[in-house]
């Protein structure tokens, strides 16, 4: 009993000493989760240089904060013309600004070390099966994921998910070592076959699927005047370093950076708890991913969840071609999506709407039985919508946009969970831009 009392008194004295030191500002108070822990291990899969210039902006942001992370891979996974060189070009700009950055904080990575971990990933979208063949990028994901570490590898997907799908196919054991933050929405549309493969075959993957939340990063509806998409560049970036000079090339300097929330998620907040608040959004566990399989053409009364996997299947002639061969196209939204032969006279094509919409489609093919077939559909929020028997059933660690209407901005589900912190993270970034002003 006496020992217990002495132990309690000792503990109280320790607390009093700590409080006294805090009053003297000798012991710093750390509120930022990232400051309390080891640097997060990250690998970026980006479609920089492809169909959307926002990845250039996000890459500049990443490099300016690169001292806060262990960057283990920069993988080019493009739609369109983007290539590994686009990443290397950004590293060249970073190298020019590095001396100024290093005057203010330590730990910025050497440019050559970043060049060594920059890899070329897949160039073409995955076929119906969801994967194709290994790439330098997918092999690098596997290598990084297999490193011995007491913390996970965060795979931040800024574009297509093909290289991740390929890595999981080739080395399924890495699933337990990685955590994924996927900027979905339009990206999900472009990589729909790879996404379907991952959702069906790796339901226990630790995954944040942000189909709309990320839009809170650049939507101006609730932004103070000094940090709108148009005003941020002249107020904080113009005239600041080589990266600032380059920034004006993308959207005339207007802020988009739709992929940056994946990084911001690790910068402020507890990344182990997606249900908590963070600069990169707040999410909810989901037990299923919406999918609708149609065996006939749909009409406007066929209502699906926005961001769902839509799959149309058709009957036609038996062809002497390999299964998974692209042999027809679905045209919708002035874009073409490849359809595939499944064998035995069966054909299929997948699509995903990137927003709530009423869409129309038409089939184009040299196969007369398919050519000219057409239909419509209506997609609505919230996602994942009403359950149906076609849904992919997910495990305990898959997270999606909040369904609470109070967290919407217009039709963008969950966007307020990011926009509420917009001023804080953009003004934090402004401090780093000020470092580059001469």
C-alpha cells in the first residue's frame, strides 16, 4: 500500500513538472499528427501530362512539402500522352528552388534520389479482365510494399489504378502492407476495368475511395476572396521561384490540384482513422461498391448511383478471336469506351458516370448484331446508393464519401469535409511560397 502511494505521488510530481515546463515554453505542444510520428512512406501513381493538367500543380505542391514524407516512388500511370519525363521535368524545377527551401527547413530529398525512384507505369487502360502485364511502375510498387517497415506504404493514386491492380495481381501478398487513397470520380471512369478487378478480388484492401470529397479542395463557393482559384496565384505564387514561374502554365495559374487531398490527408489529422477530420477529408466505412449489370439496353428510368460500375452485356455471334479482345465501342459523352469479347458469343463493356447525370449511349461496331444499339441511364447521389445483388461486397477497411447532405457542396458528396479546412492548408502553403520570393 505504501509503495502504491509513493508511486502515485511520483506520477503526480512528474505531471506537475511537465506542466511547469510547458508554462515556460520549454516543452513544445505538438498538435499535428504528422509531427508526432515518423514520416509517412508514400508512393505516388500519377497521370501527370495526360488528360488533365492538375497533376502538375499537385506535383509542385508535393515537392514543396517533400521534407515531410519518405517518398519511395513516383510512378507515371497516364491517360493520354503523359510519361515519366513529365515527373522528371518537375524534379528539375524543384532542384532550382531547393537551395531556398533548405534555408527554412531540413529534410528535403536530394533531386537525384527522386529521379532514381521515378518509374514508367502502364500506358494503356486495362482490358476487361482488369490487368495486362507488369510494368516498371507496378514492379516498383511491389518492391516498395515488400520493404521491411513498421509502418504501411501509402499508395496515393492520382490517376488510373492500373499499376496498383497489376501489382496486386502479381503479388497479392502486398495487400496487407499498403494503404490506398484513390482519387476516383473521373479517374474511376477511365480505369473502370482495373477498379472492378480490385474491388472484386481484393475487398479487404485498406482503401479510401474519394469520388467527390476531393472537389472541396478547389470549389470556390465558400472560399474567402484571397484564396479563390483565381486569386491564389497572384496573391501567393506569382514571382516565387522556378516552380512558381511554371505554375502559370496550368489553368492559367488557377488552383485545381484535385489530387492533392490524398497528400493533405497525411499532413493534418490522424490517417489511421478515416472517419476523423483531416485536411484530406472525412470518410465513412462502406460495405459495398455499387455495380449494375444490364443484359438489355437501359432507359432513362434505369436509375443508378453516380460513380457506380455500369456494365452492359450483349449476345452476338461466336467469333474466332481471343477472349478479352476489344471488338466494339460504347460512345457516351462524346467519348469512346472499348467493349470486349468474353467468348461463346458474349460481349461486355463497363462505364462509370463521374457525376450525377442523365446519360445516353450508342454502340459502334462492325458486328451488325451490336452496331447501333443504344440507351440511356440516370445516375444520382449519394454513392454507393441502394444495395443490389450485383454490388461488390467489401471488407472492413474500405471508405467512401460521407452521405450526410450537410457535407455536400451542390451535388459533390462530402466536399465540405475538405473545404472547411481550405483556408488553413492554402495559407500554410503560402508560407512556403514566401520562402521562394527573392
